[in-house]
């Protein structure tokens, strides 16, 4: 059984609230989409199982701005370090002036990706929960039980807090920072706080101190405690978390302990999920590591981006990089499952469930697949009529749905070539001259090219598969290692030793041009 369907099957018949959240500290990286899609799929699986469920998504905009992302003006935003994100001005550089503040600016960008992916949770902002007083009851509860909070921190995560530490951070009345304040007393209606000059390493507090009410948005709970307060207020029953929060003694264990001991109730269902890595590096929205969710959503069709998140189980790492090998394999794997679905009886096996949940709706519309790697190559052939070329390469007439998919992929291929392809991944065909690199060819390679020229003159059909089979067969006949033989072909047309599948490459070119080029190389005029 697919993992999300198993969660749904094992869930009780009560009304379920599925929750996820994000701190909008900068451009949201594509890694954050994994949690979004995982929770969306759990929501869909519960609905599919006939259970009553809501999906909500929280914006943790009372968290502090702790660094200025490299793509923003440090001079403009450094004065706001330590402020709640919702109290930081909105960046104006990209023209999104409609956002009222920093948090809504970057969250607005992320929510556009939600819409593109067919994810439709109910959005809530922490500022609203605090300022409206909805969290007042929990603030009072945890402040009155500060001794238990300190005890649980120590028991679960070995984190020792001072005896006068209280789980609350005030927004300093003097300087506006929330990151630098510590609370050392609570009298039932007010807390005593100090804005510590050296409370954190990355920004200084102003030194102000005094008594203030902790209610109605004047501050916030530490996020592990806040997590539990949200569970209580919103009735959350299911919330997964990333591996970093799910380790033994980590954030989730602390929250679970607080929930059981202070609220005296069981925490929501939880299962950890792994990171999305870019070439082995965990992404960070504030440090600008990795591709933003908006950029990748603009590159990949929405079903493919959802599929990227779902084709591996949540506890498996996704190592994503939009290079040629990764992106062409993603499309190929997706098309393979679509073909299996078409050949089946319509029943969705566990293998096909990632494909089903990758759709924007509950309906899967099959199509006639057109290889994405081929489209990348065709776009790089000068003077090619793409429409006619696609028609000639399709085994049967294309429907409106087929053309919709092809055109979508053409746009992806164009974007990929323009914004992501390395120079080594691009085809640079020598059409008007013979590449000077052919001087590297050995006698054995020249012999191979001469035989290829002779065989291809009458080869039928002129397609990638037939060409690839023929090219490979000739290497066997003359006992030449395949990599050495194909290197000769790449040098003859691309001027480099590697390239796309050789048969496919030649199939993009006119037969007479290919034969003339190989004959010119193997039988020079002065020979």
C-alpha cells in the first residue's frame, strides 16, 4: 500500500486537521515543497478514504529576521535584524509592492507555487493568532508551568535553562526586537523582560527592561512551545516534520513531551521525512543555497514537480540538481509510469500511486509521450521546423492532449537550455565546417567512420533506434570499443568527445549531410 494511503487507512474516523508551516525568512527553496506536497497527499488520501479532513498551512511570521539574504540590500535590512518578520518592511526591488511586509512578500511568492501545484490549504498567519488573543490561554498556561517546560527541555534534549527562564519572548517596547529579549518573571498578568545586549551573537539588544503584558501579540512563545500551542488551538491531528526536527531528543521529541505532560494529551501523528539536497548540500532559504521553489515551479510542469517529491518514499533523501541527466531521467520515469497506466486495466497499483497523486486533480489524463531528451536536442538544430519534426517522429497522430504536453515540454526544454544547461550539456553542431578536433582521430576510428558512412547511405528507417543499433553493430564487426567509436562520431559533428545518444543525434540531422561529413573526414580531397 502506498505510504499516504496507509496513513489514511490507519487513521481514526475523527475529523482530521493536517498541518504544515514555514518561516518566510527569504525566498523559499524548492526543498520546502517536499513537506507541502507530502501533507497535501496525506490530505488527499484521507479524503479518498472517505474521512473528514482539513488541510491548514501556517506562516510563522512572528519569528525573528536572523540574517539578511544575499540577494537583498544589507544596508537597508540590517537595521531590522531581530525584528519579527511581519514587522520588517517589504522588499520593493522586484516590483511586488502590494505585499505589506517582509513575511507576506516572500510567502506570497511561495503561495503562487502552491496554486500552480494544485495545493489549496487554508492559510493562517501567526501574527493573527497572537494579536487576536487566540493564543493567550496557551501563553498563560506555559508561563505558569515554566518549571515543567524547563524540566522537559532538560530531560528530553539535555538543554538546561536558568531557574528564572520563562518560555516567552517579548517584542521590546524600545527597539522593536524580539530575538534579544528574555523573560525572567511572571506575576499572572505581566512578565518582566530584558532586551539583552549580548543575548544572541548576530544582533545586539538595547538593554531596556520592564514589566509588560505578554498577551495580544506583545511577544511569542519559543517555537517548540509554540508548536504545541498551535496543536491545542487548531486541533491538529497530523503533522510530519523534517529529519532535522525528528531526531532523538530533537524539537519534535521536546514538543511531544510538552504536549503529554502539560496539555495531558497525545501529540498529532508524526513521521519524519528526509531533506532535498542539491548536489549533496541541504538547501537554505536565507543563505541562497539551491534553487527557489518559484524558479523550479516555473521550470517544471506542475505534475513533474509533484512527481519529483513523490517518486521516493518520504524517508528517502532526494538529491536534486536540474542538470541534463537528472531532468531527462525525471521525465523518462514519469512517462514510463504513464505508459504502464495506459497498458493496464485502469487499476492503480502501489507503483502507480505517485503518478496518481502527482496530478493536480483526481483524474489522470494519459498522453502519447514524446521523449524530453529528444526535444532538448531538436531545439538546438538550426532551421528545424519543430512542428513538422514532432509529427514525423510520432508513431500516431497527436491529439489535443498530446500537443498540450509536447508544448509544455518544449517550454521547459527552452527554459532549461537558457537558464540551467552547462556548456558541456549543449549541442554545438559544426554545420558549415569540419571540427578541427578531428585531428585527434586514430586510424581505427577513421576506419569505423568510413564503414558508418557506407552503411548509413541506404539505412532504413532513419530513426534513432535503428541508427543506434547499426552504429553499435559496426563496433562489434571491427572489434572497436564502443566508447572509442562513439567518441569519433561526437568529434566529427560536435567537436567534443561526449554528447547525447549517438543514434538520436544523427537522427536529428539530414542523411545526406551526415554521409557527406563522414566521407569528407575519412576521404579528404588530397588523400
